[in-house]
C-alpha cells in the first residue's frame, strides 16, 4: 500500500505528491525511493550530529616565532581580536625564554621540546613549544574548552612542527622569511576547527 493511500489521498506519482515545481519533480523522480534504501528504525537517514556541538575550537591562535623573537606566522580565528592575540603571543615570549633558561642543559638532551602551559588568562590558556633551532610555537586555546587535554596539545604541536619542517625543506623558502604556504595554512586551519 502506498503512502498516499494510507493518508487518504489519491494515488499520484511520488514526484507530484510533494512538489509542483517541474525541476524538483524531476529530481524527486530520479532519487532512490524508500524501497531502495535499507530498512532502518528512522524513516529518513539523519545526518550525523555536529562534532562541535557544545564544544569550543581547539586553538584560537597559532604563532610561529623566529629565534630572534619576530613573528614568522600568526593566525587567529576571531579576526576582530587579532591585535589582542598578537599581544598575548608577544607577552608569552618572556615566559618561553624563562622556561628555556630554567631547563638549561636538560632541554638540549631532551627529545621532547614541549613547554606546556605558559600561563592562563581569564579567557585563554597559552601553550608553548620550542624547536632545536630555537624557533618557538605558541598556541592560544579557549579556556572554556575543557575537553582538550595536555597530550592533545602536545600532538598538535608535533603536527605544527612537522609542517614547519616541510616548509624548511622547501628549496624556495628562505629561512627567516614570513611563512606563506597554503599547505601550512590548511594544517593550521584544521587545528583551529578540529574538536575532540
């Protein structure tokens, strides 16, 4: 028994039941019917729930700072707060230098260059990472994102370091120049939009 007979209407083709627009009717006529779909409890397959429902972005600002403390790359998500993030990254450099000098020789022998939480603010948490060549990575995370763990931050820095290494291996990149790489941008954007 068709659905139109169950509802008490005349038996019309499926495309004419819902839409009078010819282009929509054609699209509906060529779409697979419910008989073609596997049986399920739901009448129509629903889209998966949004991954970021109820959670914040992973990073709101990512910065790569040269050995001489000038920015090679800074990217922030809410562009209206870009100056605030520049200031946050700039002030975190003092904390990075303090942590590096406190570690001293232990940092040279250590394979892991993750500095951890540099300092929290009311709205954000600032994390740091330093490479063997003293290039610094600073990441600002929204403090309302409680699902983000320390090991996830560490893996994000590793991805960032790997991407930076790929840029350094490019023969057309002059070390010390600002980073203008589409692949690096895409990787940073994925870090900013990814959720746990």
